[in-house]
């Protein structure tokens, strides 16, 4: 399934076919200006328009309960010209090319869209302080694959601990790993800058891992508040909402607040399998409802490895992610 097909809003509020006199609203909408949602704060949206102006907006009633999230491309009417008091109205949300979404926990099917239209998910994990949580990283990767984002793993604070173990865990998955440290001319930050320039990316991970610190280095005038890590890994200047910022060389980077868990209630094994094209085809021969986990009778993926058409390392990686999906977060 493509992320577009998975878009929760389609399911909920797609109007009945031909049931609405669409032409009546069309002229107003044709005057609507395109804009991107830069931040969201209690029903108020900050939008950046194509002409470089920034304005506040509210949602039009006709959007119903449709979620509007950072990264969404929208059409806005009203006082679009700018000025500090300008207030527009969002009348349309354009189809999304990707959607990072989570649920409050695994048993809860209510989706919370986090960020729309990002191409890259940078899963940020400190090598120490706070201690890395591979299970949380696995879950973020699952969400990336399911939502149509390319994951990059960024291991921060290399001055505190070496990256060997984490590298070994994630390189077999085919995930690009970038290691960063505190130095002003840190080569890892330059690699990250190269990967993110010209693209839309979102930094995601636990509180205190250094997401805002990275954003401040990538976007010199971002002024993102940076927190102090305390005993529980949550500082005073912890970020409280997602914000999209323009990269100096083109593209957009989105800083997000730290998370403690990542519910995958809306993700199916198929969503994960789709990220493994070398194994996805073989799964067609599995028994109905196969969970593809190790030891599942009749799982065709074992035979695929046995026949030399896929590697054991790839199958192990896939199974680790499927396990992250089928077991509770910790
Ligand atoms: N030792 C060390 N500390 C770092 C490094 N990068 C960031 N920090 C520190 O880590 C702490 C947390 O950094 P933030 O950038 O606020 O972390 P965050 O991921 O944005 O946290 P939330 O906004 O709470 O999600 C700050 O005290 C930073 O100075 C690094 O490479 N090495
Ligand atoms: Mg932050
Ligand atoms: Zn199977």
C-alpha cells in the first residue's frame, strides 16, 4: 500500500462521490495561495507561502476533522499579503507524498499524524546521555518505511561513547548511519548537511539526544532552545512543538519534540515488508496471515534464504523490525 492510500484523512472525510455541489466553492479556492505549514500551536497555524512571506492561519470549517500537520501543503485564502496581523484561512490540504504517524500506544488505533511530506526521517539517538534505546529506533524505522520516508540514523555525542555497537545493529538493515560530535567543524554534521540539503527532512528521537543542537548547526539563525539533560533525560529547554526551518542551501529541516515511546498501532506487517523488496515477493507464498517471524511454520522467507535468493542478514533484519511491531514498546 502506498502512503497516500494509507492517509487516515481520506478514510474519514472523503466526501461522497458527486454529493456536493463543488463548483459553488471553487472560484474562491482558485484564488487560494499555496503555502506550507511551518508550525502548529493550539489551532493556529504558521504558514510559509511560495513568495517567502509567513502568516498565521486558522482552518476553514469545511476541512472538518481533517488533520493539518507540519509539512502539509495547503491552500490558504484571506489576508495572504502578510503583515504581522495577517490571518488566513486554510481551505484545502493537498495530497501527501509521505506521512510520519504514530499512535499513543500499540493497542490504540487512533493515529496521530506527526509530519507530512518529509522525504527523510533522521532518527536521532545519542551514543550516551540518554542511553540509546534500539527498540525505539527500530520502531522509528518501521514508521519511516510504512510512511514512505527514507530513514537515516544519526548517532550523536560521539565524545561520550563509541558508535561501534549501534553501527553493527543498523548497517545490516541498509540504513545510512551518520555519527556526530560536539566539535564546531564536526565532519558528521557536514555529512548530514549534504544528505539533507535540497530535501525535506524531519529529526526525530528521544528528548535530550541533540536534535535542536543539530538544527542550530544546520540552520545558523534557527535559535532553537537547547535543553540540559537531567537524570531522566529531559531538560528544561526541551522542544515543545514541531517546527520547519529552511536550510541555507535549499530544503527544509523539521525539529520535533522528544518522544518516550512510539506506538505502531496503525502499521501492518505488509507495511514493513514493503521496505524489503528482496523478500516481499517471496512472502506471497506464505500461508495466509503468516507473521513471517522466526519459527513460523511454512514461512516462505526461510526457503528464500535457503535457496540463496536472499541473505540471512536481511531476513534477520526484517524479523527484528516485525518483532518490534508485534511486541510492546519498552
Ligand atoms: N556531550 C555532548 N553533548 C551534546 C552534543 N550535542 C548536544 N549535546 C547536549 O545535549 C543536550 C540536549 O540537546 P538538545 O539539542 O536540546 O536535545 P533535543 O533532542 O532537542 O531534546 P528535546 O527538545 O527535549 O527533544 C544539550 O545540553 C546539548 O548541549 C554532543 O555532541 N556531545
Ligand atoms: Mg529540542
Ligand atoms: Zn511468512
